[in-house]
């Protein structure tokens, strides 16, 4: 078998001026929000929802994503350290964001949004998951540029050698996840615009939960651990955290309902 190992050593910074650096991760994170905003704009126009409502939703989403992702990492993966050093929670530049924490933060922010705007919770989550899947693609590509959240050691011919980590060929799990999220986005986009799937409350939300966290559960088997305590676990932390989301997704997809979301 021909080895196609790729030596991966990109500079995480695009450029640095006066000690202030612009990083690929930050740019890709922002691109996820930008493209998500554009798509949600089309959805809101299609349903004749005012632009100002989308602007308010974007603020809720940004706060829920960043706060949830940061707190998720701190308390799911390194609770002892951050309980002892609580001010380090605010140090976002040192890294540490968790997708499961982001999911919880987003859901809470959307619940507050639905209460404030007096709109059904099902209406907003069935639409927002379309762009969340796309954002997942950009975020995992950012992880790739940071040479983080990489896979386990392997001999597959397309393995990456992350030179900033070690000399071992590893699964490029960031690429596996990013492509899966891109396909999930395409599926949800098609279901909404071509199949009117949003007429069944929570259907798109359920498909997203199964697709996103179902794959996250599987890919953990070929990923390296994020923190050392996971090495002694029957399932990794990411897998345990994914199970409730998968079960919820199965419930929402299979439940019987004759109602249509009204706004």
C-alpha cells in the first residue's frame, strides 16, 4: 500500500501586527457565523420575519455559543483546574471550547429568545440547526489549522502527521467531522427548502441531533483523548455527552404529531 502521509504544520496565525495576531480558527469561526447569518436571512425572508428579529437572534446565538462552549470545556474536561483558577475561564486565548457545551448554551439562549419573542421553541430550533451544522464544518476546519482535536495513531494511507504534536501518523478526524457536518447541512437545507420538513415540529432538530452527535459518538473511537483522565474511561467524555442528544433526536424524529408549527 502506498503511503500518502501528509506532514501538517500550518501556522495558526494568518498574520501578526504589533503583537496582535489574527488566527485561522478565529477567521473560520467568524465565517461560520457570517454564512449562517446569510442563510438565516433567506429563511426569514421566505417566512416574512422582520430583519430586526434575526439581528436579535444573532446576538443570542453568539452569546450562547461562546459562553456554552467555554464553560463546557472548563467543567466537562478540566473541572478541577478551573475551579481552582476561576478567572482562567475568561482567558479564551488559551483555547478550550467544547461542542457539547456549545449545544447546551445554544439551546438555553434559544429558549430565552423564544420566550422573549413569543415564538414556539420548535420553530426556532428547526431552523437554526441548519446553520449550526454549517458552522460545525468551519469550526472543525479551524481545529485542523490549529493541529488540535486530532485522531488516534493509524497506518491508513491518508493519515496526517501533525508536526507540532509528534511524528506519528494520525487520523485527520477534524476532516472526517467537518465533511460530515457539511453533508448534514446539505441534508437539512434540502429538507427545509425542498421537502417542507419544518412543517413537522422538531423533525429537523431531531435529524440534526442524530446526525451530529451520532457521528460524534462514532468518531471518538478513532480520536485521541482530549484530557488524560479519559484514557481510563469505558467511553470517552464526548461519547457519554453525546448519548442524551442522540436519544432526544430519535424521540423527535419518531414521535407522532399532526401539528404544524405556527408563528
